[in-house]
């Protein structure tokens, strides 16, 4: 166990041997440790234990050694290990960035890989998920590498480990038999899902990498591109976020999609708020137009966004357009 904290086997043995025997005079140590396999290394081992804060040298005549209580000593070592691990992770990120920057400078062609064949594409998709540290983002749409989409068991495992999944599903893909039942499993484990008209198939991780088909409208996926850290990758990431903000949150219960009812009608307050919101008015300016307090406007907006299942004002405006609450030729302010 002590080796996990950075001790060698001999250092750990000496520390455990000293427990219950200290304080022990330095002059007596050689005789007492005779026969131990590490006896010849005793001076060096004591110096090392002292550096680690596991023993202290007590002044006096003769000087002696005292072990530090394990709960105090081990907590300090564990904290130091955590700091070292954090530093190592930070350094790894720096080195990875330097590597990618050097590769980009020396050979821009290495920023894009071509992957051929469904088995190779499927393997790369799995690897991209395993390489994710915090998040995986996907545009999910037909066609699929496998003949029928199934529950992503790797995703379930990574969700349990704390990796975030945000998936934009194409509305046509939801019509495939059994698709909603499969999606319900991921949603119950923490996947965040929205539905819209997806422009292309895409997978993004925070390594950072992107995976997308080579053809614009493939009937079968036989060739894909892997895009490394670059301006192109930044553009693909921005594209995902733009569609994510505009998409409708998706919930599935008992194999049925629980989407907002497109036939519901806005209230009179909604009809007053939406044109002003679309024009870019502030809360105070809207309050002045409606002749009410700014807090009242915020309450109206909060209620409307809740009914639209929207998080941002931009998303609320987009969903209002989809439901016919606001003319589609208007622009909603973010």
C-alpha cells in the first residue's frame, strides 16, 4: 500500500518496523535492524523517510528517531501525489499541444486522415470515445456504419465515469424501427439529447478530434475523415454549438418521443414579448414598452422559456418560430 504513495519496498518496510518502536536512539539502530534485508541501506533509507516526512530526527544526547503518525504523514503524501498528478496532466496537455502544433507546422497534410472501410471507421469511432476526457459531441443521422443502430454500451460506461455526452439526433433517424427504445437507454443514464434537421454525421471529442464522412450524402459510409486540431476543427465545433442552441430537447418515455407540442398556442403575453425580444430589446426596454416592472418581464420570460423548454433566449426564439409563434422571417436576438 505504501508503494502507491511513492515509497520503495525497503522504505515501507523500515517505516513499518519503526512504528511502535520509536523514539529509538540512533546509536541502537544498527544492532536492532541486524538481519533485515535493508540493514546495509539504513542511513540512506532514514534520510529518505525524513525527506518524505515519515520520520523526524529528535535532538538530544544521544539523538533519536521518531515516526510521524500515519494519518498525518499519509495525508500529506497523498496530497503531494494529487498535486503531482495534476501537474503531470497539465504537462501532458502542453506536450500534446506542442506535438500537434509541430505536426501542423511541418506537415499540414497530417491534420486530416482518411479512414476506409466500415470496420476501420467503427474502430476509430470507439477509440475517439475512449480518448475523450470530459465530453463527446455527436451529430447522429442515417446512414449508420452498422446496419441497425443499437445501444452504445461504451457510452453508458463513459457516462458512469463522468464523461458528458451531447447528441443531436436527426428527426428522420428517429423514425427507424426501435430507434427510440435504444435512445431511451442512453437518456436514462445521463445523455443530453436534442432533435433537429442534422446537416451531416459528425463526432467530436475534446482530445481534440473530429470524425465525419467523406461524402456529403453517402448511402453507405465506406470512407471517413479524421480532423485533428486545426481551424477546420474549430469550425466543426462551432457548427455543432450553433445547431445545439437551436435544437429542441428530446425526452423519450416508453419508446415514444416527448417533444413540445407544435400545435400549442402562445398566450397574449407571449405575443407581446416575442416581437420585442426579436428586436433585441433589453428587459428594461421591454418593461417600458409593456408598462410594467422589469422583474415582471423577467418572470414572463422565465415562464415562456419553461414552456418552450428553452435554456437561452436564442433557443426560445428558434423554438417559437418552429411552433409558429413568431414569423420565421424575423431574427431573434441572442
